[in-house]
C-alpha cells in the first residue's frame, strides 16, 4: 500500500521549525568567538588600569556618600581638635606642609583615622571644589537618640535623686529638655546644644523636617558638647510634646508675645520642656497651643528678636536660677 508523503519543500513543510526567527544578530563584540570580543576585553582592562579613571571612580564613590565633608586646613584642624567623629582624612599628594597640616596628621593618628593620599584631580572631585587647601575630612553621621529612651533615663535619674538629703540635688535632677522648632542654621543648633550641656539639660529635641541636622558645622560650634548631649529627632514635634505631657512634663514656649517672663512661669521646678522657635517665624500655631505657658525675654525696642541659640542660653539660665532659688528656699 502506497503511503502518500506530505510536502517536503516550502514554508509549510517539515523544516518549519528551522525557519523560525532567532532574534537580532548579536554585535561582533558580544560574540565570544569573535576577535572584536577579545579586543573589547583588552580595552576594558586598559581602561580599568588607567590611574586617572581609577581616581575618578574613587572620588565618585567618596563624594556620593551622604556623610558630611569638612574641607580646608583651619576647618579640618578645628574639627579634629574638638573630636568630631570622623573616618577618613584625605591629604593631597606633594602638599606643602605647615604647622596646621602637621597637627592635622598628628591628630588623625591619635583618633585612628584612615589617612589617604590623593592627587589634585581626585581632591577636587572629592571636595567638589578646588578650595580645599589639600585637606578633606570625612565625618561620620551623627547618632541620634530615641526620645522615649532619653525620657526614661532622665526620669530614672530623678527618681534615684529623690532620696537625696540635698534639696538642690533633688530639684536639679528633675528632667529638663529643650526643643528647637524651625532652627535651620547648623551653627545656631550647635550653640543651642552647647547651652543645653552648660545648664544640665537632659537632651535636645529636633523635628525631622524644616530643621538643621547635627553636622560638622554644628559639632564645631558646640565645642565638643555634642559628644555628651544626646539629641533626639522626632517625626512630629507636636505629638512628641503631647507624649511628654502625658508623662507629667510641663511645656513652656518662648515667644516675644508671652504673658510671663522666662524663669517665672511656675513650672521651672517640675519636669520641663522649653520650646524655642526660629528667629523669623517663632513657634507654630499647634506647638504654641500645646504649651502650658508662653514666656518672653524682656528686650529693648532696638532689637526685634534674639537668635535662637541666644534665647536658648537665656531661658535655660533662667530655669537653672529658678531651681537654685527653690532649693535655697527649702534648705
């Protein structure tokens, strides 16, 4: 019996699968068996070995980091003197050393920093400027604290001191926090941290938005106080204030239109939060409404307002004086 065979030629025949498309033809440099592929590999190795391109890659990696940079001989020297937490120090190759650079290198060794040498091109890329004077310091990010932990620590200390025989020790151990709203100048923040440390505050509270961060500039102005004064960042300052009020704190806002004088609100000897606004806009409406009292600093008409850091120092001194007077009255 004869079997009729199907068509053996044409697009509908048995070679249909062989006629299916396999995509675009790869480039010659992408075919591992082609000489163009080998030439591309050689060019890539030569490019990776180029010291200028390697410097660019290192500089791009360094500059893309979110850490703060301190540039310039005076600025770097001051940062190392006050102990700003740092990780690396870049020194330009063939730099002309003077007394400052010699002390910088010495302090970098004392602090255990990685000392790296870079050429002029790499230094310019790292500093994003040519005014680095051959010295760039990489600063570590500041470690913020939790507000709940700070409050627990302050309250634990206050409870422990309640058994003390000294009225001054009992009163001065009561929690004291300072909150800064809308302070965007790092130097004002650093000065505020310094004032908080000087008058025995338990911590500084900052909102995450519309506020300066603890950068190298703030650290330097604080004169090292940032190493000992914990700083907490909160998402919502108004909710943070309400939370502290629920724990028994009183809140005094500082504003030029206050109906009481700073240090004379009657809340100074209790667990206290002093809130300061920016020099221009002052306290926001919600924060102002959350305060138990609004106090002002008496000043002359020649000046409209005080810098936030100056106001912080004055208000904290007024609280410390009120606590001393209360302790003396109980003695």
